[in-house]
C-alpha cells in the first residue's frame, strides 16, 4: 500500500518568522521521521507530502495514494485542521483520523461543547467573548478560565488563565483577543483531578486505550496544564494511569466513548476531562488529531505506560482506517 504523509513542520514556519507559541502545534522533524520509518517498518511504502499547499500541488500534478496518514494541523481559520481531509475527500483519497466536519467542530471549542452537552455529557458553563463589547454579558460565577476559542496544545493557556475577579477577566480577555485574533472561551474553572483519555478505533469498535491522570509538580504553573508545563513536562508534570476498573477510570472511559462516538471521531485521539467541585468529571475538549511525538505527546505517553510500543500505536491507527475502507468497499 502506498501511503502519503501530510504534516506541518514547525521549523518551516519558524523560518518564516512565526513565533514558538504560534507553531506549538506543528511537528518537529524527528516526529515525522519516526512516523515515516514506523510506517515503513509495518510494510507500507511511504511518500512524504507535507503541508496543505504541497498536497494541492501534488494533487494537481496527478499524484495519488492508497491512503494518506494525516497529521497536518493547518494555520488559519476554524477549518485549518479540516483543510487536508477536505482536499483528499474531493479526490476520493482515503486518510487516517477524522473527517472535515469533526475536525472543524472540535476545533471550535464552543460549538463542540454545545454538541457534547446535547449528548448528555456534562461540560462547564461557558460564554464566548468575540470582542470587548461582549465582556459585560459574561455572567458566570468566579473562578473562571479563559482560553482561545480554536487553538490546541494549550496555546494561550497559562497561570493567568484562571480568573478570580472581573478586572482579571476583562484584562485577560483583551490580551487573548489581541494575541490570537479570535474569540475567547470563558468557562467555569474546575478545581479537581484532570485526566486525558486515549481512544483507538471508530464507532462501535472504538475502545479506550488508557485513562491517564495529569499531576502537576510543585514547580509547575499551578492549577493548569499550560503550554509551559507541557513543553517542560519532564520536570514539571507526572503522568499516572488510572485503572479502568476504578470509579474514576470507568467514569472517564464511559464519558469519553460517548463523546468520541457521538461526535463521529475516528481511528485515534484523546478526550480531556476534569473533576468539578462535586468530584464528577466534566468534558473539557476532544483532540481527534492528537500529537504523535513518540516521546513527548500525551497519546504516545499513555500508550507507553500501558505497555504499547509506538509501532503498535501506529499500527492500531492504520488498522482502524483500513477497517473503515473495507467496510466501505474501498479496499
């Protein structure tokens, strides 16, 4: 099988003058090297394509693939993660991970929370601040939490994201509006334990890989799994698997599968949850295009803690995608 590989390289965008935070979601060269080599070790012929513009050029030149392993994040707009899958759909080329609708909806955190709420899954009360004129309408009890509406990898999230009064809320929202040029999601701050749940597969065949608790060390930015804490996780964060047969593990697994299947996520990714004041988990966000750095990304970390090698993780994703193709009569 000839497999294309689509991705955004962080170094390419840094060379164009983008900042470290702006490029935080993009892949390091070593990540793409390892993914490509892993696919080859599994018996696939790998063709590196690159970002969306490179894909467009290759498609127009007549290039085609049996399947595309897609980890491209995109750069602009709510549809940035959906762009590569939409292009591939136009040419009827299958690909790993979720489709354009899922990727667009889940990137827009408020739209995603509304859908998840309709699935009967608890999520913190929230408001969307599109401009400074919207601040007066935020009528939620403090403490609150503010973050960009459509970013990942904890971009725009720091200890300053936790807000305890209205001056702090207004100041932080103004900062985020200016820095990211997009609305701000303001939601009730959840003070309890934080877990991320790895999911593999699609639809009724989706299964929980692991439930992993995120534990911040004393030197970390307190109370938040921030960009700083993620980038320096070796000294700031501890990760611990939560047994699936425990009360917390079973609650997290059931909630995550309801979200994953209800939204139509595919092949592999993560669901982030946190406990409220009553100890019950609530939905924070879902990442259907999870990072795949073999050492540093959350999904490979929980796979490793569960005894699953990186090549087995990639094989599980490819197996799920191939299963979808067979079911659709395309393989």
